[in-house]
């Protein structure tokens, strides 16, 4: 087997319109394809991060909440590379998104910061 990269990540949201706005307007991801699946009462939105299709945003009626604290087993967070972390944090804050303090990675000496999507999914920006 030869796995060459991560193809995509699927995210289930509780409020489709709020999450769609967050990922497209606030984070700037490009919507590639949007489908409403009537039989499931569910939307599926394919999002492009940079130049690659990487995120599927799903809505389902009444999804259970994701436990974040204490940390649960499974996916911990998603991290996105940015070129200027201060600009990115200012943008998030101006859009009403709270962020933690910018920290320095002890191994790489790079800056990073955590914040959450509308459903509390931990997200990270990592300066590259």
C-alpha cells in the first residue's frame, strides 16, 4: 500500500448556514460543490483549502454534540498553515471569533494558535 496524502476531512455541523458562513466567509475556503440530499434532510458542501479539495461539510438533523473537554479519543483538531499568524488572528477576532494566545512551538520555533468552529471543533493556525 502506498498512501501519498490526506485526501479530505469530513465535518458534521449542527447549523449548516452558520458553519457554511464560517468556513467560506471567515476562513476563506472556496465552495466547489453544494448538494442538498432530500432523503437525508442533509447538505454536503465540498470546500477547497488553497488549491486543493480537502473538506466536506455535512449537515444532519440533530447530530450529537462532540465532546471536547475533557479531550475525547479520536481526531483532536485540524491545523491550517498561514503565512502571517498575527494577520490571521486579527481577521478572526474582527469576525467575532475568539482565539487563544499565540504560542511558539518548542520544536520548530513556529507560531501557532487555537480557536474553534461554530460547533466547538478545535482548529489551529500554524505559521509556515
